[in-house]
């Protein structure tokens, strides 16, 4: 993902590790934390997540249930099913 | 009910960060990706509880964090010993902490209590402010700071495992 994803994006002090170490955490620990986090966040996003978003959009169009918990369940199950077994 | 465009775009944008947060909390694992999946699904379902223009990333991190803890609680009820077993797996070589490479740092991170680990990840890695982290963790700012401080002390001990006075202490 790009560095300009949005105003709320965390990790805004990435890139100038030297100057922006948190005073409590300190430079030594802070730079390792950022390296670790950068390593994780730069990994390719598995298709399952983009598929999931697509499915949520579709299920929303298909049926508009009013209940939060019900819709969580109903949106969740087909997503997990299709994760492994593609139609 | 229907997520706004801001939330839709934000969800996609947030995925790498949510994964990184999840993996920092519980290692690179199927659980991490399950937490992300749960988070995205929940966020979609609860989109109406998010106020456009507020901190979407913090909102999403809060959901993921709550999922993580509810998973821990569930698992503790199911199998009392699993936590210990997993921690033991993560902490493979506690005697060799003299100079920590990234992999070792990950191991060291895994030895922290959960509340300290999430605090230091939120502030030190994800770049949230103390206030945002306090919000996400549902605690006071002072608590965030003390968790950070204890986490730093512990990680520093692990990184400097061979300094005088602490020989063999880890």
C-alpha cells in the first residue's frame, strides 16, 4: 500500500526513525519495533481479504438485514467458506 | 448499516496495518489472519457506529484488539494450558539474547505480558499517540505510559542480556 493512504494511517513516523523515537520506548527498542511492523505490513495481502470485502459488498446488496449480530454471522460464514473452496 | 465510502476505502487501506498488528500480537499465524478477517467483518457490520472523519484506523485496531482478547478468553476457558504451551513455543532460546536480531526481537516481544505488548506495538510500531492507544486499550493515558515503560525495561533487559549485573538473568 502507498504511504498516502489516508489521514488516519498509523506509522506516520516511519521513514525518520532516528528523530522520532518515542521518549518512553527509546531508540533501540523503537527502531526494532518499527522494523518488525514494517516487515509485517509490507507483506502481500492475501486474496481472502479482498475477496471478503467483495463478498460483504455483495451480501449487502443481496439482503439488507437489520440486526448487527445476525449480519455479522451471515456475512462471515460465506466468506470463510469461499476462502478455502472456490466456486 | 451501509458503510460509507470512507469506511470501504479505509478497510482496504487498513488491511496491511491490521495484519501487522495482529501478527505483532500473536505471531505470523492463521490466528492473525483470522483476527483480521473477523475485524473486517465486524467493522462492516458495525459501520454505523463509526463516525466519518474520526480516526478510522484506531477504530479498526480497537475492534481487532477486542477480537484478540475475546479469543484469548475463549481459549483460556477451553484449554487452560494452551497459553503456556504457545508461549514456550515462541520463546525458543531464552539463553541467547545477547544481541537481538529481528527474529529474536520478535521472540522477546512475545515474552511480554499482553497489555505491555499491545501498548508498545500501538505506540512504538503503529504510531498511535498515547491518547489514541489509551482509547484503543480502554485505559488511562498514565496506564499506557507505565505499560510502555515496563515493556521497554523488559525488552532492553532481553537485548542487553549480557550487561554486568544481569548475567544469566534471562
